[in-house]
C-alpha cells in the first residue's frame, strides 16, 4: 500500500499520472510503472523475494508485512527504521538485511509479479508504513528493458539517454552496497556480543561486592576477638 494524497493505494493499481506522497518533495506524479512476472523455482536464495515482517525495522515500520524484491532499497538510519544500527540515513538493498530478526528470503514461492514505479526524481516513498524508494532508473534497470519498454521510458521522461546514464539523476539518499551493509551488521553484532559479555561481568562483580558487603558484619566480631 503506497501513501498518496488520497490515502494508501495498492501498488498494482497505480498508473502513470497518479500522485504519490514523497518525503522530500510532497505529492509527485508517477511517470512510469513496470509490471513483470518472474519464475522463482530455479532462482538462487539471494534472488528470492524478501519478506519484511511488521515492526521488523522499528515501531510500526512496516505497519504490516511487506514483500519486496531482493535489490529493492529500504531507508535505514531515519524515520525510526533500524536507527540502532545505522547512524545516518541511507538506502540499503533488502537482501542485505536478511540476517536481522523478522527479515528473510521467501524460499517457498514459485513465481511472483514485481511492480515498480518511477517518479521524475528518485524519491523516498511510504509502502505499508515503511520508508522505501521509488524505482531508480539507473543502468541496471535500463539495460534490462526491452525495446518497447525503452521507448515508453524515453517518452515518459522526455529524454533520450544512453543506458549507462541515470535517468532519475541523483539517488534520494546515499546508497550502500550489500557487502557494506552485511559487514556493518556483522561488526555491530560482534560489538553487541562483546558488550553483553562485559555487562555480565559487571553484573557479576557488582553481585560479589554486594555479597561481601552484606556478609562483612559476620566477619567483624571474629576479627575483633582475634585481636
């Protein structure tokens, strides 16, 4: 469900010319919508759809389960989304987050229909209450278009560009690569693990100090008697 000026609308009914709400530029027109069906039986695990369960990114983020393509980017470090892991806002591919609780690849799906929409700029939009991205028409997307899709995109954006260019210009946020995100999360997990061990040691030391303090008065008389 995509936030629009008229309330949330199912992504599959969005059409070119419809308005969606964006974080940075308010209501913006959808310029192009792409729908394509993909078989998944032979897909590698890393290419399977990603399920982000309700509240997996933070309180109410997303508000309900969200299914996205593995390369679809999710905003982190802002909007209450994974702010405990990321200190600044960035876009990360969904598949880079599958090691976190509530985020996993959907291994059992046999096929899926992907629906993406692009605005004039790359935008931060809201899907199922989760801050995500509109389609970034960069080289990876443009090189995968057939001739008819390419003509439609050129017409929609009133431009003729080489596939190596970025039709939506600059990304709305810094984009982190899968490897970067996984290394960051692994480092964070290791730090948390060490931190938990240190906290357990602190708790043990504090308990021992309290034990000694509580039992010290039993020892004092005998010490006085020995003197």
